[in-house]
């Protein structure tokens, strides 16, 4: 997990915002005005929709953070629960965890396993999803309090060349001493019209690659024992959360 405190606080803004815009075809998502549009539409509105989703999600998350100082010292669990409740409505934690697990949870590996192996992998994925969920809620909810007063603004939304269903949304986060951080959300539109976050790049830090690299290294060190990797990841996440 990241150890730099400034990076943690930036990740707090980025991950919480990103979490609030995640949705998948089989999960409940945030309904937006253009959600019913055909996925292949090439209108300007369809291209700018991801930015509007990010903007709305930022406002919703920061509203929780803005109210927190009135009670968080006396009842921190209420704050964590409020952040968790918002994220649980829209976050596909299982999908995020599957991405972090990379090849270890890929369709090709799943298909190569027998029935017992598939059930084991499902159990491992469910367990890791919960670890990821708890870590994100605890660690980043704490960081958001410190970053709560920062100015966040949408910079640009850019559709990928040749596809109106893939877009990159750039957001600017204003930190201490007028430091400006750039957060880029890589998003895709699914058949039901919802937009889903696929990855985040914070400055030059690719969050998805970092998490996936950490998991792969841990899995190799454990000789492929995913149960051990998940257990140790949980311990590290708890320790990291206490330091934040």
C-alpha cells in the first residue's frame, strides 16, 4: 500500500470520487439523464456524459465529508458508515478486486479450473473483494477529512478516437500551497448506458497497475497461495489504515 501521506490524501479524493461513479452491467449504478441513450451514440452529449457523472459523484461524496466535522470526533463509525453507504450503492468492489488479481482471476484461468477449483476461486475473489472494500472505506474516508476543503474542478472530457463508448475525464485537485494535482479517470460505457470507471491515473501514477503489480508480486512470493496473499493483504491494509 502507498506510504506517502500526501499521495494517500490525493488518493482519498480520487478513489472516493471514482468509487462513486463505478457501475457495472450486473450491479446497480448511478442513473444519469443520458443513461437511456444508445451505447453507440456519437452525439456531443454522450461524449460529455462521463464528466457530468464524475462531477455529480464528487458533489455527493464531498457533501458527506462537509458534514462530518460536526460529529466525527465523537462518532467516527457514523462517518465511515455514511461513506460506506454511499459507496455500496454504486461500487462494484468485486469487479475492482478481480482487476487487481489480474491473471489469477482471469476468465482464461477460471476456464482452466475444474469445478472445485472454480468454487475456490469464487470464494477467494469474494474474500478479497471484502478486504478491498474495507480498506478503501476506512483508509480513504480518513484521508478525505484532511482533503475535504480542497477545491476540485472538472477540466476536460475526451472521447477515445474511433469510439464514443470509451472516454477519459480529467479532474484538477488543488492542494496545499496552490499545488495542482491532475487525476485522469479512464471510463467505458456499457450496454445499459451506464459509465464505469476502468482505471485512474494520478499525476503519472497508474493506480490500477500499482495495485495489480503488488498483488502479482505477493502471489509469486507465496508460490500462488492466494489465501495467504489475501490474508496478508488484509493485515497490511489494517496497519496502513491505522497509520493514515
